[in-house]
């Protein structure tokens, strides 16, 4: 007889409602044009030299952000993005408001150096939009971890937790400030059965090349973002210092957009190209979602914003199974983050 033992996490997907919601949103909803002022505020956008990040950064500059940090892998591309923003936003001419800082999330050192620079050089941070992400066919280990997992999850959260103290200090010093930490996720999280969570070691399993496949891996990383944000927010609610200097931590789903997430140079299949032609939003419209989430009200705490409002995540996440998966993912991720930056959890209030 074969081994028919039930997995510890038998996740069942219910895609019907999600698919209907996706098509409705893509075909009939246009996120509103952002109008919230960012005057006097400091904003960080990662992965901001192309696609959604660039368009969000353009909106932040248009909305009068006092300082805008373009966090990019390649500084020359960041400079080109800065010039592009300056050319397009004619109501302002203060080029010094935009700074280009290097950040390569495949590298632990680069990520830590960026966090250190934020701590030292920025007096305040009002919004951090963590948009940098990759989606690639190529399996590669970087700094000990598979690269999509490293960029989309491990160093996204290394960055997120490192920025929390600065966001909290901003709220303490400027009580009228409404600091936001926004992580760019995706509807793709709904498509993952998350088999990897059944392994004793989640990240060892994600490092196994045999089980690597491009889209399933992207979906898992987007799901991990959702689970980790929810767990972090749940834990911070028990921290009185955190609650006294409240910041909003949320996720955002920009929808299907023409963006630069998949830069492999490989032409997608005809069906995928047709779907994009019929359904995809422009990067500018997708970028609006990022800006709306970075100014979203308190009730977006721990929630996923879509089209400028809260949207439920995959239904199983709200069950006891989801809670258990969330805790296991957090515990194993926390170990890695603490190794990379000893003391990071305590400093973040976790």
C-alpha cells in the first residue's frame, strides 16, 4: 500500500469567486487617480526605475512628497527614471527632492546597507512602498537562498522590519503623521496550494531545485507576503509601545498590469499575450493602487488593498489552518531574519 497520509496543511483552493472578482476588477474597475497630498513627507519606493514602482514614484512626486527615495538595483537606471519623472511632472522643478539610492535585494549586504543609510540619513519616513520583486524561469541560489524567495520574501521582510523603528519614530516625533509600510503582493497568492509548508523546513524545501517552477514559485512568494504581514500585525497588537506610536502596515494588489516583473526576454505564449491585451492595466493605473495603499485609512491595517479598498485574501487564510500555516511561516522566516540582522525582531517590537 502507498503512503496516503494526509499532509499537515491540506490547503483547498476555491478559485471560482476569485476568478470572477479578478475579471470584474480588470474589466470594469479603474482605481481612482490619487489626490492625497504628500507635502512635507518622505517616501521610499523600491524597484522604482521601471513599471509600477516608477509610476507610483511619479505620483508621489506629483503629490508634493518633500523627499522621494528611488531604491533601485542599478543607479544609472534610477537616474534615468528620475529624469523621466522630472520631465513629466511640470508643476514642480525641485530635482533635489528625488534621490536615487542603490538597493539590490538579491544581496543581504546591499539590503542591510540600505537600511543603515535610511536610519542615518533620513530624519523621517512617512511611506515605504516595498515593490521590488522578481518572477523568473531561472533557478539560482543567492546568499544561500533561491533568488525569487530571497528577493520577494526574505529581503523584503528584512527591509520591512528594519524600517519599522524609523516609521515608529516618525509617528512619535510628528503625531499628525500617518506612516505607512506597504508591501506589494498579488492576486497570484490565491493560486498557490503551498505544498512547501508541509516540509519540516520551509526554506530548505524552497531551495530544492527539483521542485522549482516559475509561476508556482512566484505564487508561493506572494502568498508568504500575505501570511507574514498578517502575522506581524497580529503580534504587534500585543506591543503597547507599537500601539502608542501606531503605523499602518498593509498589502496591495495592483491587479494584472503591463509591468517589468517578468524581464526574462522570453516571449510569453500567444494565449498569455492575448490575455494581457484584453485585461491588463497600464503601469500608471496599477501604480495608483500603490499610492492609494500608502495613504489608506487605519482599517487597512494587516489587510490587502485592491482598487483603493480592502479586499479579502484567499478564504483558507482566515481558517484555523491558515492561522497555523501563518505561524509556521513566520517562525521559520524570523530565524533567517534574526541571523541576518541580530536584534531585528526586538527593535521591530516583535
